[in-house]
């Protein structure tokens, strides 16, 4: 078996330690023993972007992506959005973007140099709180689901107050999209209590349509 090789580590503010690990051609971002993401599975992260784009019909939309990850969501959004779009990416851990430009540059392509992209090194919760009526779509993939796995401070993103802040940051007709590795009945109920029209979608982890079943919630501001 090909061994896993530790490439780099990064401290998560208010959380633990992220590790970038490589095994053969594949990369993994780990938090402790938890695998946050893998370059082998991108289907549901890409769907987070493409399905959000399908739900936004304005000519020059402003998207906010919470968590760069391995860039699958960003690249899928750029492929579907027009030249007038703006995509802000809030990434709390600067090394994640450094990894994208360094060891994982083959996956990144020219997405980080795209003139439509703005990287914000900040907590996405703070960016949302400062962005009242700013965004046509907010895409959240900062944990493995609606709980603060990466850092406990992320819990507030999924709380009633956090969801209301996200709603306030959206323009009329805007979409809040939240990725999860598994269903969460309590969170789905909480989301439906926000005066937004909610659609829950199950999607396979791999672009081939195989792999684990992940969940994306789409909540539209009406």
C-alpha cells in the first residue's frame, strides 16, 4: 500500500490542527483523525456550486463561498457564472490557500487568479455579519455538517441567530446553500423556521454518481 505522507500542518484559530496529507496522486485535508476532504471526491462539493447557480438568475451575481477547501466549489461556480459575477471566498486558515497555490496547484488551475475572485482571510461568520443585503448566494462548506467540527465557534453559523444573519446578508431571492456529509433532521427543521423556502437535496460524493450520499440544503430568501 502507498503510504500517506504529511506535507504540511496549519493551526485553526479557536480549533485544532489541520494536516495536508498526500498518498500517491491523492491529497487529503485532515483535522486530527477526521478526514475533512479528499481530492478523490468532488461531486457533492461541485454540486453545491452548480445547483446554487441554477437557483440564482441575476445577471451579475455576488457569491460568497465559506471555506476554500480544495477549491472544487469555487472552480464549479466560476465555470457556471458569467463575466460580470463576483465570487468572494472566506477562508480562515491562510495555509489552505497556500496549499492550493503550492502542492495542489494542479487542482487549482487559474481559479485563484480569476479576476472575478476575491479571497478574504477571515471567519465566514464575521463576513456574513458585515454583509447585510450583499450576496445573491452564500455557500457554506466549512464543516462536515451543520455543527462546528472544524472549530466550535462555527456552531453559531447553524444556530437560529446565525441563520438569520445569513438571511439578512442575502439580497431578495438570494440562496443560502449548506453542505453536509449526512442528514440532520433537527437542523433541517431549524432551517425551515427561518422564513425561507427550503429544498433538501441528496447527492453522491463522487462526480461519477457513486460514493457516500451527502446532503445539500438550499434556502431561498423570499
